[in-house]
């Protein structure tokens, strides 16, 4: 296949993304319909009948409910980490109850659902970053409008499936109401904006956003920005001040706790473009000892 033809490359990328979504869809169906031990209860809070799904390997936890037939109870939920390595079979317990905690109050329980945030976050960053690159490529090459629409639709569908696999009671509208998903959309949005516009204000706004909300994407953003611009920006005095205070703030270094975010911190600090530009413009404010290298 001749990949010099952009349209063929986009078709391959969209086909792979569609295949990933189909595989995730089948896995979600598998989770919903297999390896379940179901217990029917009446939720006193919602006043509705519900089916609580226990992982088949943890069905003995249902005995903690201590009733023989459907009964009115109140419950809260949280998540418990499921280790998928080296035994991938443990993933069959995702989004199912794996442990039950009793409460001091009668007929009140706390259900712990299986999840694995490490896998979720890695898939989240990896696949969504590839989708961003694909959408960016289609934008730069002015690809067929239908390709762009399909790419956008697959982006929404993939995130819906991913959240449905690792979270309980996920719905399509959760893409816009779930905090993590909303933050992810903003993170990708800033990255796409930088790829397309290379704007000073967008760059600074994105840095503040990533430092405060999403250090995982900070590394990707900084690396992409460096390759696009080599940090060759012409900042105004106000922009230099903003960058200086961001780069010298404690929160900037406190977030350097993952490999990719640490790389971003090193690149920004080593480049020192914000500090140098600021100090040259305001040397009368900053002591010479602080600006010397």
C-alpha cells in the first residue's frame, strides 16, 4: 500500500480505530453478561428494584448481605484495584462487586467494584493521543469531511466504551458530566489547538491548565510544542510575567512525579525561555545573582 496517499493512510488509521472500538464493545458485552453472580435488592434511596452484579469469583461476598430474598437496603459504592498482571483473567471482575463492607447501621452496606486505573489511564492517554494525531493529520491535509466526522464520532464512542468498562453506571452523557472525561476533552482540545494555531496565548493558557489539572498531558504538550516551534516564541511583557510566575511556582515542580511530566519539567526548565525573557526585560527588578548562569 502506498502511504504517500494521505487518504489511504487516514482510512487505515480510522479502520484501526474502528477495530479497537469493536473489540472494546465485545469486551463490554462480555463483562455485562458473563461471570456474574446476581442479587436482587430494593434500593431504599431510589425506591427501585436493582440487580447487584458480583464477580463470580467473589460471590461469597454476597453472603454478607445476610438475607434470603429481595430486601430493602441502602448502599454506597467505591472502587477496589484489580491487579491484571500476571493474571489477565482477573479483568473479568471489572465493574462488578468484589467486596462488601458492613455498616454499623442495619441494612446499610458499602460495595467495592473492581477496576484498574493504571490500565484505564494508559489506554486513555495512548489511544486519545493517537486519535488527536489522526485528526490533526486530516486537518492539515484537508481530508474528506466524512473522514473528519467519523474520526470525531469514534473519539466520542471510544471514550464512552473506555469509561463504561472501567466505571459503573456509565452513560453517554457522562462524557460531558464526568470530571475526568471533561478534563480529558479540554486536554486534547488544548493539544489540538497548539498543533493548529501555535498561538502564544493558547500556549500559556495550556501550560497553566496542564500544571493545575492534568500533568499527564503536560509532557505530551511540551514535547509536541518543542518539535513544532523549538520554543521560538516572541512573548509580550505580560506573557513573560505569566510564564515566569508559572515556572517558578511550587505547583510546577510538585507535579513532576511521572516520567512524561518529569520530562516536560526538565525541558521547560532547561530551555529557560520564560525566565530568561523575563529577566532580560525586568533586570532592574531581579538581582543579578538570580539571572547569572
